[in-house]
């Protein structure tokens, strides 16, 4: 019974939307979007907006926090279903991550961060994991012996003979105590690491199985892509706004339907990749140079915008800032 959502998804990329810059008069052009998390067409635009938002926030962090950035991956054991009447694996892993951060060994080491949950399915159940960018002091992921273990059997032997009695608990052991899973990874990062995090989190599930896609969408649709905490918490207030590439203004009038017409006067080379630009299938918002926009008035006094495109040099891609 998701008929309304199915209609939205089927209508995505079927109509043209125009964005008239209130600063210089340039007009941007792109296909309509449904905004659904499951949509591969909308994923690219959401990725660009998230990246602009969090890159802005990370750039504002102090050098103290920037010098202590780390990428963390925390994984659960595979599960057959994402949710049941009394269970939701996304909620479970988020709560486990919260408890992990509050453990005495980590509470004062982790200053803050931003994280998201990714769920994939490759035929062996749901593989659910957290991708996080944190600012923290040194965190030991595992002891030397565990890092040198060649297989799961050697790891289990170490867990029973050493880890069970070890008082110097590492990240691996702490996560295992919270979830039963010992699959963790942590590595030093810089401010560009947010690109990797968003790359994982913003992409829709890759599958041709409709049932899996619906299951994934149902548990993900009302959840934020990323959640900041600690010294990253104020980033939740930041917004990424569409920005005119010609003048930098962020205020637009939006038009639908036939009030805007485009005359493409480029030759075949200019219209076709790799040397040209295929504006009919371009996935981002393309803005035409302001001087190529002509405003006309019809017999009833309504304004029309006519766009005369003669060269690819008259096109710039809209960004989010």
C-alpha cells in the first residue's frame, strides 16, 4: 500500500523546472524530483546538499578538533530482517553507538562527530553498519595479537584466552560487549573525509529485488541521513542553499510548465558528450548566462522567459553553499 509514494517515484524526472535568479536574471533548468530516499536520480542532489552543509560545518571547527579527526566503521552481525513488530535494527545500532560513546573509557576521549547508518544486502542477510567521522583522542582498535590473527578461528581463541581477562579494553572489545559483533575499523582522517561518509550514506540501496527495496525504504524513509553530536551538534542548524553560479545569489523564482521556453542553437558537437553538454539528460541544475534570457509579455500581460542557448560557454552548473 505505498501507492502515493510509487506515483511520486514514477513521476520523478518527467517535467522541467526552471529557477530564475533574483540577482542577475539567469535561469536554471533541471528535471523535477520526488525527493525520495530510494530514488537514484534524487540521490545525487541530496549528496551535494549534504556535502555543502557538513563541509561548511567542519571548516568552522577549531584546529584542535580538525587535527583529531578519525573515520570509524562499526558493524553488526548480519540479520535476516531489518524490522519486526518488536525490533528495528537501525534503532538498535544507533542505541548501541550511543552507549559505546558513553562508556567510561571513551566518554572523555570522543569530543563529537557525525554519523549515519548504511544497510546493504548481498544475499546473506542485511549487513548494517555505522559510518562516522569523529574528533577524538587516540582510541586503540585492538591489541597487536588480534590485529595479526589470520582468521576467525584465531580471533575466537584470543577472545577466550586473552580478551576475556584483559583489563585494557579496546574499541573492538567494547563494541562486542554492546552488540556481540567485533567488526570495527578506525583510521586517521582529515576534513575531506566527510565526502566518504556521505558517499556511503546518501546512495540508495542497490538491488533489483522489489521486496528488499521496500523493506529498506520503510526503515530509512523518516530518518535523517546524518546525525551530529558533541562538538559537531550545531551543524544540524546549517542549511545548504542553491546558489547562482553567475552572481552568487541564493534567491529564486521557480517556474513550472510552459512559461519558459528554450531554443538550443548549438551544433551537434556542442550537444553531445564528451565535447558537448547533453542538457536533456544532465542530472544537475544548469544555469544559462543572464544575457541569453529574454523576457516577453503575451496579449494577456503574462511574462514568458525565452532562453537562447548558442554555446556551452553560456552554461554553468548550480551549486549548494
